[in-house]
């Protein structure tokens, strides 16, 4: 086996072991109505990550259910050079009642590789579908999302507290600029 294949296999094993070790601890909402969840969400705060490092403000995500059961995802943000846009697709994790999704921004021909799919677990969602907290079982990723560009201090603190209870290091969370 060449070195690239060995590295790929090792990475997949580590990812699987790490996910299995923490997956039981992060809880999602019981179910999500994807038609109600569809539409525009504004990023209120996040744990910083490499793929959003150029984003300066106005970060949002649009979700649109497709006929095939998948969801079109369009992420946008303002950068120093203008507006950055990333288009992807999400799929529902079987048995999750739509509360666990996997998102891919890589080309479709790479969709067979497990590592191109990122976990998108809806951990908290208000009954009106106006405020959501989304994370990953690894606790590396966390987003607080709203239908409006800003939320109250109380809503923000509640979202942080819920994430803290789930084991996220909320000291790393940074507020996003509208």
C-alpha cells in the first residue's frame, strides 16, 4: 500500500474512532421539519474554523430541500475582496429524524469519500424555527444561527449555556459581525 493510501486509511480510522467516542455525548433535538428549517439563517456566533477564516461579516446560510431528499446549501460571507460563496449539499443521517445532517462542499465525484462529509447536528432549535444551535460530535464546530442578523443578549447567553452543557468549549466562541 503506498503512503498516500496508508495516510488516508489512518485518517479515516482516527475520524471514525474519534466520532464513535464522542457521538453519544452530543444530543440533538428530537426531530426537524426540513421544510420549516429551509431558508436563510444568519450566523450569530461560531467556534472559528479554517474554512471561514476569510469571512469578515454578513455570514449566512441558505438551505433548500430538493426532490431527491437532499438539501442544497449556499453559504455566503463578506470578505476583504467582496463576497465569498460556497455551494454544497446536505444529506440526512438515517434514523435521526432530520436532526443530524452531513454536509459536503467538495465536488460530487468525491462524495464516496467519507471525509468530504462534515457533521451538522442540530442541537437546539426553538419551536418557531427562528434560533438554532448547530455543532459536531467532535465539538470542533459550533454555530449559533438566527433568522435575523442579531439576537437578544438573553438568547445568546441561553444558546451558549446549552452548548456548554453539551461539552463545547464556549470560551472559543466568537460573535459574528452582521
